[in-house]
């Protein structure tokens, strides 16, 4: 069914959509509500109310004013949802997701911007390449390649992060934590001593994580400032600050500071 023959309504007062097995739209369409077993969109769509979809393939820009319920979504562009989002299967998105309410999915893979105003829950894996912004997240695994702005707690089994920008969160709970920073271009192939020297000369940008507390079984950290770390085993990489900790430190990089420390001002007359 094309946009011309579907129940998309171009005027300011759209009527509710009848259930259709398959919708195919091109261009700019507008619905009061959308209910379909499958929907393929090449263009932009605005749904004033709720959307209930089986499988969707969408591109460009989709705005949903109410609730989104779906089994599986493949999207390119912007997906904006003002109501709760419930995806029983997988969301795969290249572009931006912006949600104003809670988000729940079986699994989600986002390449770009993932911006959530409500809590996020993912049953299996959440993978984000880009910027992840949310109040709190609960997932089985979180794989991040980019930056994280989390205003609350992160609760996962595995947190695997390669940081590409400044990141913050309050409380991280996981079995396994692996946090590194993306290598400066042309440094990833260098031997470790030479790579550390190059980082001192060239810098690492602003990539790093500030977190109040981490609770884990195993923690491997790089570029992390944590107020309190509790883990069975701890590996401290470069440029970390760990104010307090409980656990066994397997290895600590000389550029990192572990435990409380104080810096006294130099004696009078020793500075100019």
C-alpha cells in the first residue's frame, strides 16, 4: 500500500488508521494512530498518537506523539518517541533516538545518538556507538564505543566501554567492568612503552569517566576517576584516580593514583 492509498491523512485533523497487514509509504505522511503488521517507510512520518507495529523498516524521520509498541525496528535517521517505547525484539538504528518516557527492548543497537529522558531497560544486549544519555540503565550487557552521560545508576552483567569523550555516571554495578580509552590515531600499533610516551606528548583528549561508586567482581580501568571501588580483582591502567577501594589490586600503572593522598603547598620562598 502506498502513501497515496494508505490511511495517511495530509490535513491538520487526521482520522484513526485501520489495521493493515502491510504499509508502504514514501515521502511525507501523517497518521492519527498507526497499527500495522509491517511498515516500510522511505521519507518522513508524524504519528499524532500511538503506533503499534510488528516489523518496521524506516528511514529519514519518524515522530510518534504517543506510545510505540513493536516487535522489531530497523531505522536510519531520527526516531523520536514522546510516549513509552516497548520493543519485544530488536531495535537497530543508525542515526538518533530521542525518547521522552521509559524505554524497554529485548535488545538494542544504536549507532549515533541515544538520548533517553526516562529509564532504560534492555533484556539482553545494549550496544551504542556514539553518545548515550539517560537517567538510569538496566541491561544484561552494555557495550559502549563513545561517551556516556548517565545521571543515575547503571546495572549490568558486563560493561565494556571504549571511551571517546568525557563521561559521567553515579553508580555502576556489574560482574565484569572493562573501561579503556580509544587510542590516539597511529598509536594503537605501537609497543606499550612507546604508546605511553606518545600519549604524554600528544595527549589523550578529554576521554575519561567520572563515577561515584563501582561495585564489581572484576574491574579493569583506564582513565577513570572513582570515589569508591569495590571489586574482587582490580587492574588499574593509565591515568586513573581511585580515592578508596576494597579488593585485590593485580596491577597499577605508575601514572595512576590509588588511595587517598594530600598535596601540601610548597614552603614559603620556594616559589617565584
